[in-house]
C-alpha cells in the first residue's frame, strides 16, 4: 500500500480525467491521497474533492507565494474549512525565498498565523520551504510547531538541516526529482530514517523517471518509492508499508 501525501488534484490539468486519475491511483495500490490547498479557493476545492472521493483527503492553507494577496476573509474561510472531517492538515504553508512574491515579513506572519491555527485544532502542518532554511527553522522552534508536528515536503537542505528537523519531530518527504539523472539527493534520502519518511508526488509537478515529461499523478508515487528502496537497500514492500504507517499516524487517516 502507498499513500500520496502531497498532490494538487484541483489543478485544471486534471479537469478532463480527474476521476480516472484517482481510479488509476487506487488500482496501483495508492490507498490514500492528500490533495493540498494553496489559497482559499484551492483549499475549498480540495475539501470538495475529499467529500466526493473516499480515498481523497484534504489539507487547507495559504502558500507563501500566495499570502500577499490573502485577505482576512480568506483566513476566516481557511479556519472554517479546517474543521471539516476530511481535512487532515494545515498546508501548504511555509516560506519561499526563491520566488519572493511576498516580503519576508508578510510570509512570516502568514506562516505563524497558520501554525497557531494548526495548534488550536491539533492538526499537523504540511510545510513548504524554499531557500529559507534558517528562518523557517527559527519559526518552527519559536512557535513550538513540533507540538502538533507535520512534514517538510519536497525536502531540501543539507544533512545538518535534516538532522535538526528530525530532532523537532517532523517528517520529511521527497518527490520524483530524486529519480532524476542529475539528482543530488541520494545522501539525504539515505540519511533520512524510514520511520520519518512520507511518500509524495507533488502532482502535477516533478514527474519521476521513467515517466518524466508527462503530467504527474498519484499513481506514479510508486516510482519514487522504488528509488527510495534502492537507495536504502530495502524492498519496495517495506518502503510502502512503513511510509503508509507513518502517514496514517501523522494525519490520523482512517485507513
């Protein structure tokens, strides 16, 4: 069994075959899918998808690249949606110093506000971190975000940063980019303990080899799992079993 803990099924690239995408995932042993909001609108769409499909769960939040445009009404909607029975996390939230579509100050305020919401509702965080390791870690420790826990998705950083994150009781996940020929993540994947790992696709982005160039979808998570198994000297079944147990525990999934 596999669980795709990070996908964006609301994107319009799935409009023509979304139901088939979900069915293909199930047929390929993906028993759970978490679709992620990045603003108020996509968070609402994610909840609607979770209501419609038994295997789909939702996370709601405002992404750091969208937070400059977020209104008070948007945050109120996120808080309302977060109480839905199929919402399993607050996310995608965090910091992004690569695109810098919002100032560091605005990003930090949005991040802290949503950490506080997660703590209030006892929901884990799905965290975006791009070129912001030091500031992000400082916020996580200052707010005691590890109390509700979460995952740093599409993990980036060095092994020292990985060690610090794991000590704060966060999970990490890797996307299909670890399968790329020029990947520099082998040492990171090897260093991450299996009981701290989750699987994700970040669909429709970062399609793994051997399907690179196609639209990514949850069924393809098996290829990332295969690469993790190869790097760690484990069987695919071991990777699937333990990462699924991790996801069920973190997100309290009824699977």
